[in-house]
């Protein structure tokens, strides 16, 4: 009975031996390069290909980050949209294939398969080969399992289509090597080991050509396939190389676990049982660290089997029972495998009742399981061993019949050899000596054919090694004779020269030591002086920096205090005007005082912003305009009657320019509130301050009111407010314009504006005020 289940462990390797070829630094560099190339392409088919490459990078990136999947999906959708717009069929098919992979890796296999089938519709009827078509065929293979022969055959067919395309479109590339590797693994599942070895070696040659170093997975597969064709020594060599690479990379993932497991299997095949147990135990340690319950159970069984072969059956039973007590068995294949090992242990101890107990527990599971699975074959071997040991010849019959049927189906030489051996034992026990001899002869022929392959190669290697060693010995003997003659001639000269050289070396060494000490002391003194000077300079710089910091802080405090006092003084004037208005009965005078208060408040608000903020040299016009609007709303009691709709860029202006601009805004808004509306249903005042690319400003105040009088002329107008706005506009180097446009439309274009800074633009909705 073999110490491992080939089909079952192929499943583990296909799942666990997917390794990345990038370090983190390489991955970062690859990402930057892809994004750079993507930014350089136009909206055409080349950009579609770049988008697909970028999306594929993120979905295949090491780890399972949700953000990477989101990025992959976003790039894939961009590729699909652009392919539809440009009529790029190849890109559309490639996008669907990538979409399928994304959804499959997210766990949605149903949606993934739908996209994979959709992708193939774009490539099945085309004669133009492409990498995208190859990706679609490989993606479609992911939706077939390796649990039955028909699914494996379909996976092989799909991968073969992909490999044929890649040999044309991407020869000698890593993508082709990956496809050859997986296809070789699939051929191994079909027991097509020579073909699998050919494909794997082709893939390995490509990896070597690209100087790829993380190739432990393919080396492990080569080791496994070599063992299956009887090349045990080559298989061990491949597997040891794979393990060394994993150890150099300090790999402790499921990949390393599978590598040690395969190494244990090869040692078991070579009857190196202590080494086999050691390898299995290393694999088991990794499985426990990764909390892989299924692997723990199977590896425990493998360790137990090697102990059985070393006649340590009790230890094997303890190992299996401990594993069963600790970890639940959920997989039927694992259950049959581990309980079959218990049968073998008790049969080896001649405790047949215990072995029969486990046999009866397994029998219902075996009858309900696919009959060609390797773990069923192991059970048949164990059952025959049990009934032969008990001399229960009728009990052997159904198991012999099963082996006879399997021998007609399989082409695996090792499996056929094992079957013929058990058939020989069964016929011998039943007294069918003629058939027993025939089975034994077939067993020997198969065994010898497997052994001869290895034997012939080993003999050739031994002969080559012998010839090489013989030549090396002849060369060494000749060199020894020549050397002995030279030694006699040189011996006296060496004796004479040695004393002279010794004296010269001693003198030179003393001189050198003295020079080194002198240079070292000189450097030490210079360093001390330099350090002292640097410390003095640093102290002076630190004192000066502290003084400057104090002066800056004092200046900022004084400026804030000045602005604060200016604001307070303006508020006092506003309050005095307010007190004076109480004693006035003339409406004109009251209106003048109110307008003066509004103007002073617009200036006061600027100084308030300066001393309350951190920037003492500029005013954020968005916040200033918003607060000015709120003030005027409250002053004229317009809430609920007039809607104010500011649309202002976040712009910072110098104080000398913010003050006149604020006064202009105050006059324009006040005029609109007082004169624009009579019976409008939804009165609105729009305020806009926009910055252009050449650092100029456009300020607009407009309303949806009744508009200006027909005879209005801004140049002849005697209104104080209009004249004030015109004068302030000229002061700012701008020009004031007023016209009717479904209401009054006032705007001023300012060119000589000192923009201290600009920030992100606001939106109307963000600062909309509905009163």
C-alpha cells in the first residue's frame, strides 16, 4: 500500500502550489510601471490591452485584499466599455474572461462561469490567436473539478487549446510556462506521466531562460512525476531542490507543507523510512500552524504508515487516534485513507478482529464512492492483506474482482505492478498456481521495466563518474611527480629567503604601525577641534533661532491685537450711529445712518476674520461673503422672503483688496434687497465670485427683480452707492458694469488682484441660503 494518495494530493498541490514570483518591492515596481504605461495610452485598442493587464495584475496580486479586487473590477469594466465603443472584439472577450476570474476568486463561481462562457463566444469562431483567447480557455477550465475522469479530460482539452494559442502568440513567455506547468499536472492526474514530464521540463526550461528563481512548485511536480515512472533518484533530486528553495525563501505556507509531504512520499518509495517520517513531520508542523485540519489528518496517517513499515504499529495507532480525537473528519476521502491505515496497523499486529471492525466501518463508504479513486485502491490492498492473514479466501474474492477490473482500465505501470502482486498472492492462497505464476511473471516484468529505467541511467552515471575519477587520478599522479622535483630545488631557496623576508616584514610592520598611530592621533585631535567649533556654532544658531521665533510670535500677537482693536472701534462707531438713530425722525437721515452702519460692518467683519484666523495677511472670501450675507439678511429681516444663492470659489485676498471688494458687495446686495423686488413670487439674489486660470476675478451680483429704470445710465447716476462702487472698482483696477438681464445684473472684472492662495471650489448648493 503506498504511503500517499496521488489523486488526493494532486488536489492539495493544485490548491496550495500557486506561488507569486514577486517580492513586495518587485510588485510595487510592476504596479507603478503598469499605471505609467496606462497613462501614456490613448482611448483605443492599445489602452484596452493596458487596462486588462492592469486589472489582471491586481486580481493575481499576492494576498486577498478587497481593495485589489475592487481595482481589478474597475479596470476590467473600463476595458469592456472602451471595447464596446471602439468595436474591439478581442478586448471585449478578454474583459469577460478577466471578469470571470474576478468573480470566481470572490467566491461567486456561478457568475464567474457565466462570464467565462460569454468570453469564449468571442473566440470560438475566430481564427486570430491572442493571449486574451488563451486566458478565456484557461479560465473556463477552472469550473471543472479533478474529482472524476471526465472533468479532468475536459480541463486537459481546455488547457490544450490555451497552450496551442500561447505557443503562437506568446512563445517562451512566463505565461506559456505557467500553462505548460498546470497542463503537465493535469496529465499526471490522468496517469500520463511521460507526457506530463515532457510538458513540465519544457516549462522549467522557460523559467530558467527568464532566470525565475521561485520554481519550487514545478520542481516538486517533476519529482512527483519522475517517481511515478520509476525514476526515483531523479524524483528525489527534483524534490530536494524544491525543498531547498522553499527553505531559502523561509516559506511556511501550504506550498512548503505540500513540498515536505511529497519528499516524505519519495523517501517512503525509496524505503528510507526515518527520512520519510522526518519529512512528513515537518509538513505536519506547517499544517498545524496554518490550522489546516484536512492536511493534519492525512499527514498523521502518512506518518503512521511509515511507522507501520518500521514495525512500530502501536505508535502508528496512537498517532491516528490522537488525530481523530483532536480534529473532526469531514471529507470521505480522508476518512477512508486514515481508517485504512488503522486496518493495516492492526493486521500487521495480527489483531484481526480490530482490523475487521474498521473494515466493516469503511465498507459502506467504499461502496458509495467512485470506484476508481486511489484511496479506494489502497482500501482494496488493505482488505486483501487482512483476509489473506485470516486465511479467509471467500472474503478475498470481491476485492480480487475489483483489481482485475481496474487492471483493464489503468496504464500506470506502478499501479499495474502492485495489482499483479496482490493477484499473485490471492491466487496462491486459493491454490490457482498457474494463474498465480502468470500474475507473478507480469509483476516481475513490470517491476523490472520500472527498475531498469533507473538502473540503466544509474550505471551510465556511475561509469561517467568512474572515468572522470580515473582521469583525475592520472593527472594528480603526474602533477605529484613534477611537484616532488620542484620541491627539492626550491627547498633551499625558501630557507634562505624566509629569514630575509621575515626581517623585512617585521621592520615594515613596525614602521607601518608607527605611521598609523601618528595619523590616528592627528585625526583625533582635528576631529576634537572641529566638534568643538561645530558645537559653538550650533549653540549660537539655536539662540538666534529662539530669538527670531519670539519676535515672530510677538509680531503676530501685535497684528492680531491691532485688528481686534480696529474691529472694536468700528463696532463702537456702529453702536454710536445706532444710538443717534433713535433721536432722528427724518427717514432719509435714518437710511443714511443704516447704510453707513452696513458699510462699517463689512469692514469690521474683515478685521474680525483676520484676528480670529491663523492667516494675518489674507481673507478667505468664501467664508467672508457667507457671513456678510447672513448679516444683511438679519439687518433687513429678509428671512423667508428672499433666497440668497452664493457660488463663490474659495479665494484668499490681501486685506487692502478685500475691504473695497466687501464694500462693493455690501452696496450691491443692499440695493438689491431695497429696490429689486415688489411683487415677485420667488425673489432671488445670486452672488458669484469666480477665479480664472490667469489669476483674475469676476464678481457678479444679480437678482430676478424688476430691473433698472429704462433711463438708467451708470455714468450719469448721482447715487452715492453706485458712485461708491464705481470708485472702489477703479481703485481695484477693475470696471463696474450694470445692465438689465431678467433683473439687475451687476458684475466687475478685476485684473490686478493679489491672490495669496486658492483652494477647492465650492458649489452653489453647499452655501445656498433659502430665506
